C-alpha cells in the first residue's frame, strides 16, 4: 500500500542510525557535524585589548581640546610592564593589551599629534574601542552544541579557544549501483539502444555535496546472478543506493534479490510524482534506498529522502531544508492523489516577494528543467488546481541561494504540469 511523502520521510528518519564518532583535527572537522558539546574553559578575548590603532588613556582625563603627553609605545604581542601614568597616553596598536589604569582608546584619527603630545578632538567615553576580557565568550559558556555543522566561523572559534581536536561523526560511505541491460559506461563507445549510466555519477555527486563518500559499484545487468553479486557488495557499505529495477516490470528484479538476501523492506511505493516506485529497506544497520531509474526522479527522490537520512547519520542537528512560501505566478493543474514534486524557477516581484513558476517540461527524463530550477515545490496530493496568487511551499536547491531577480511576465494561461512551459 503506497504511503504519503511525509510518512515516508518520517519513517526513514526514525529508522536510520547515527554513525560512530571519531576524534579529528580542526581541518579534518570542517564541514562535519560535531558529536560533543563544546564548553569554553577560558574567556575570549583572553585579556583586555585595543580594538583600534590609537592611544590608551583614562577617559575621565580626556576633555575635548586637552593635551596629553605620550608615555610609551605598545604593539600587539607585548606588554607595557607598568601602569598608565596619570595625565598621559600610551601609543597602542590593535590587539595589544590595555595598560593597567587605562579604560579607553582614542583612534589616531580622533586626535592630533604634536611632537610628543596628542590633542583630543572628540569626547571620549570609558570603554571606547576596548575589547574587554570575556565580552565574547566567558568560561563555562556552551559555545557549540552537539550536531552543529562546523563552518569556518566555528573552526575559527575553536582555534581561538586553543581547541585543536574535536569529536565528530565519521563520514558515511555510500555504495551506488545502477541497474539495467541498456546502461553503458559513459566513456565506452556507444551502442544502438544504449543509455549512458548518468545516475551513478549524479548520485555520487549528490553524496559528495552533503559530505558523504560515494563508492561506485558500476552497473548490474538485469539478471539474478549479476544483481546478487553486486548487491552483496553494496550491503557492506554504511548506506546502499540502487537506481532502477524497482518498479513492476519483467526485469525489475532489485526488490526480489534484496528480499532473498534478507533485506527487510520498510516501504515500497509512495503517493508522489515523480518517484512512485521508491523503496526503503534495512539490512541490519545499513539503510537501502531503491530509487527510480529516470534521471530526474533519481535526483529528486535523493534530494527529498536520501539527503536528510545521510545528514542524520553524520550527526547533523538540522537535516531538512528550510521551507518557504512562494506566490504561484500562473494557474496550474495536476492530477489529484499524489504529491507533486515540481521543479520551479524563483524570482522576485516589486514587493520583494518570491514568485514561483514551472522551470519547464516536468517529464522525468528532462534534465534541463532541473538544471534551470532554483527550487522544489511540494504540491499537496489532494489538490488538482492552483490559481495564480496562491502561496505554495517550496525549498531551494543547493547552490541556488542567489536567485534570478529579473521579472518574468505570465500570459495567464492555465497549464498542466505535463506540458512543456516555454
């Protein structure tokens, strides 16, 4: 019995396990999810220091027009080794420790230097251009919770706190197998009726995009012997993905072989389009995703089901993409009964609102439409018509944070999602 899009995704996320952890260096941790809470043992900044090149002073001694003699020079990385003398200023560079007794810094441009004195041009307040000890991080602060993706900013903070190694979830190894007698290795001479095995490359690239390690097993032909051999290899990975051979045709043998090898099916067939024959199974702790063979259906089902699972297994706290509400620019109709995964172009109207349109021909063999799309709209299964101006849920595709702001005009026609939209 087919299940809904949301039921399928929840079953997957409830089932897939988190991978084991390992301690790695900061550079090896970049782009991975941390598997421990990080609590600071020291303040940041570690000492009061200057935020500007200028002069360290006592604010209460700095009325506009007053002159102060310069008593010393303090570059970053050194200490003055004496308190600031009353009624004086110390030349100080950015990052240098604030001398004892000083409580403000006057930038060079806010004073006038005359031989060995400065004249104050603007009022000075206590704390001006001083970075106080612990104003960013205090000892005992939890700075990075478990599941946080370690971006350059987090790596910078860890390094600033002198933390050189962290515990992260290890990379997930994903075995990838394409099936079909018609498939052909892409750099071999073309034979009549042959189809390039693009799915393996597409899935591998999608795995790399989320930080997983693809293991390409090549092509399994539509016979039980070849399928058994290659599927056994795939089941040795952390995750196993097959494409094609999962529908109801005479040569769709993937589910038969998986069952024979004691792989436990969780679900088969979804109330979605494209991707209806998608299956999800478990072999001990190894998730097995059996995706459709049409190139677009393969990538869309990976995006909506496999991607969140891989992120969860690698310890990410946030595994689902942010959903937005976009305004549908043109009337559209669909068949009721299945949630439609629609490739959409995203632009902005004059009020800064996001406008959605079909990115082109929605046939699952048309890759150009996916290339031209900036987002994926999820059209509810029970609906059959959406009027222009309605708001529709969608998420952005990876690499589509910069959207085309050029305005496009709708001719107002009603089109079907099966039509080619110019």
